[in-house]
C-alpha cells in the first residue's frame, strides 16, 4: 500500500536497454514508460492514481520495436486518506481516554508539544486510553491524532483542558478575640 497518489514502481527483469511500459489493466491505458538499464533494472513514477486498488501490467519494447507479451498483473493500492481526528473524552492525572478508529495508533500531545507524550492503539470497540507520567500540577491542554496502518495521520483533536494535581486548601484561623466580641454584642442586643 502506498500513501502517495504517485507511487514509484520498479523491477529488475526487463531486457537490458529496453523500454518498459506500464498499463492499467482495467482499460489498457498506458500510464508510464521508462528505460531499463544494462542489467534490466528499471524504476518509474506513476501518474496520479485514485485511492483504492489498481491492477497494472508491464510490456517490454526492444530497440527494434518488438513488444513482449504482458507481464503478470500486479495490484497497487493507494491510500492517501487519513481518518478524522480522534476525540478525548475523559482523563485522570496519568491518562487520557477517548474514541477513534479501531486499530489505528493514537498519539497524545501535551501543551502544544510536537513530540508525543504517549501513544496507544484504538481497541476494537473504538475506545482508547493513553498512559503517561503525571505532569506538573496545574492547567494543561491535551490534543490527540490518529494514524492508520500505512501512516496517514489525522489532524489534531480539539483541545481538552484539565487541571492536574490537587489544590491545597486555604489556611483558616479563628480569631478568638473577635468571636468573643461578636458574642457579647449579640447578647447585648438581645437583652434590649
């Protein structure tokens, strides 16, 4: 499978110094041609192919214009389409979880970093959880991408902002003197 719409194909059994022609088996359209070198090795870039499978065959043409029989058919698969971005739906201090396409690889990024904080694979039910060491306490932003088996990677998910760690409670003190004065004032007003 190729992740480019213009794959490069090569071979090594052509007649030395002959022309190698590549055809689309569906309609016998000539897609590309190239010269084989002295050992019969050749390489050629195909024109843009649609995503999916295309059956190809080659023919060899020598310097006298004699054309060989077609080669065996080879199927070339092009996949240039990435899935949409995964979703992050929940978190703990050491993980984020979400949904994506089964079997795809998730990369999780922290606070705009370009290097992944964690990677994981989407389960058969479409869920995933990525584990990592707890970041420093404070506000953090997670994003995620997913890549299919041939490497087509989605864009980043929307930002998922969380507060990591625990906030310390405020220090409270009771001023006994002011409490006593407040009690006396309340008792005095009740006596009137």
